[in-house]
C-alpha cells in the first residue's frame, strides 16, 4: 500500500463537530428539566460539576453562529432525556421540546446537518431509582422517549445515534459517573443492563425506520483497535479477548443480531451472562442499523494475563485499560506518545480501526468523536495557540483519507468537541474545543467565546474539503 492513488474526501462528506447535552448545556434544573444520574453522581474533588457547563442552553444561537462561521456541515449533539421527560417517562415537558426544536431550526437555517444522539450517559435519575437499566421497564421508557423524538424532530433530523458508548458505560461506568452505586453484584447486573440497552436500541432502530423512512440510524460505541503486546500467541489471544469484550460485543449485536461468541464465553466464565427472555433474540435480530457511528481516541495494547496474576479488574477510564486476570492486561505501547492526560496518541491506529470496522461490518462509518484533551492557555489579546490540537487532528484526518483510499466508506468526521465543555471526569481544564469558553474549573468568569487557532485551521480544512491540512 504505497498510496499512490490517494482519493479525495467525498463531495458530501459530513465535516462536523460534537458535543453532548450534559457536558455543554448547563441549565441543569431549568425549564422543567428533571435530574439525571449525572446530576447526582459524585466526581473527583477539584473538578467542576455540570450545572452551568458552557451555558450553551442560553447561548446556543451565538454558538451555532460560530459553528456556521467555522463552516461545519454537521453538528452532532445529544438530547437530554430529562428535558423531554423529566421523570424518564410520563408527561412531556413542552419547554424541552421547544429548546431542541429551536436548536435544530437554528442549525438548519445555516444548512448544518443535525446528527442527534438520543442518549449520552444522562439516564433520568427517576428511572435509576427504579433500577435503571436493570429494570426492563427502562426499555419501554426508552422506546417511548424514542417515539417522542421521532414524532417531534423526525421531519428534520436525518441522522440518529441511539446510545453513546454503551461499552464505556459497562466497562468504565465508575469513571464516567453512570454506574449505579447501589448495585449488589455489579458485574452480573451490568451485563443484564447491557442486554436491556441492546433491546432498547433495537426497538429504537425499528421505530425510526417505521416513523422516519428517510432517516438513518446507528449505534455509537467507542471503538479502539486492540494490539497484542508481542507476537507471542498468548498475547494475541489476550488481544482477541479484549477486542471482543470491548469492541465486537457492541457491534456484532446491532449488526448481526447475535452475541459475540468470545464475549459470551467470557461472561460465562465470569458468571455474568444475562437472562434472555423469550422473544428478545427475535427483536435483536430484526433491527438493522444503517451505519456505524463510533468514537475513536486511541488504540489499546494488551498482554497475556494468566488467572494467577493479580491484576485489578479493568477500571481505568475510557482509554486507560488495566486488565482482568485470565483475560488480558493493559500495557503501554512504547511506540506511541501520550496526551497530557495519559491517553496514547495513535493516528495510524485510526486507519487500522477504520479498516477493521469496514472489513467486519461492511456498513458506512461515521466518526462521532476524536480529539485531544489539553490544558489550553488563553494568551494576551484573546489568543489560544493550540498547535498541538491542530497536529493531532491533522494526523487523524490524513489517516482517514488513507482509509477512504483503502476503500472504507467513511461518510463523516465529527471531532470532539465543537466548543469547550466539561470532561466526563476531569473537569473543565481538560479542553477539547475549537472554541474557548472563558471560565475556570470553579470561577465562571464571563463564559465568553473565543476562537482558538484550531478554529481557523479547521475552517480551512472544511472549505477545501480536506485538501489543505
Ligand atoms: C467519550 C465521551 O468517552 O470521550 C465523551 O463520549 C467524553 O462524553 C469524551 O467527553 C472524552 O472523554 P473525557 O473523559 O476526556 O471527557
């Protein structure tokens, strides 16, 4: 592959950027919004909560005008379930419908394609109190919520994402803040929850196809190619183990309607296979996604981990893998550099991941997150020289283009994040945006928006359809 014939990005490529409701909106208790699990979760000391975030709820017009100035063709955001149904189900909150109607209309007035995540970590707390995803009633609540979204917004939204990073909620829920602290047997319960989320997703996919025949819908897991630490066969097995547990479990189900066999045997060994009710598998098989959306930050490298090894179970966070005795052990990849927050940087791994997804599933792919969290510095004269972010994104876009040249059907690229927002568990100082929000961890200052150097750079990337990086 010398890449003599490098293809261009497709003409209608969705150059976008992403956010999620609870990380950007603020207004946590305004206009009838109910509490979500995020609003009641405990976060590490020294990090901001999500109450005000970037105040996007009150400033969305100003923000969207900036997105338009940057030239975004698409904006991926999530709808807060608790704005639509404050208690997860029951009465609709009209003010929540109004907010997202206005947001969508504002985007469309600039010809920015809305890409909507239905659920991004913020389960209604009222549902959590009734068992959350462990309770099958949450599947019905999600289906009802999905019906409402399609009914009110389906005339204008053409791209829907079901659940953001279901795999990270199962593997790293304690870091993200989605793990129910009251679970008695967390692993067993988590894989039951996982099964229920699969069902909820399948029902939403079917409903979308029924109610919005012109729309497209897909899952949105976090996918990271898993490298073996060496060519030792046991390391290869460990890589296969982790890849099945982390990646393929979450895509084999929506795409093929079945449990990944290696992941299933892992659940058997761990004693955490879910209870499957009659009719469940039929529902799971019936739903067919139109594309795969996925978030990519890095690859993972693992080594053998015999059952006698005393590694802790896989806590870490979304990109930091610890290990599980008997299955895999996360190790550092000596060939990769790291971000200021310890996440490995692997643009070539992005191409590898894209190829692998293409080979396994043969569906259009949409990148819904990719980016660099860093401590940005606001310099005199309202300047932010985030050259490191430009370099990170440039290298990933180069690899995306090579993947397209390899034959991957990549339809869009939405880096994280459109604008600075609160990180899942590392506060406001870990910034990802093209637009700086003038606040600190606890001092809200004036929250004014300032264009970073990467804003102008990405604007030019979009204007040249990825030719000028
Ligand atoms: C993904 C999430 O896991 O990674 C986002 O979908 C998150 O919500 C992003 O913000 C970056 O992670 P973090 O922990 O740095 O905010």
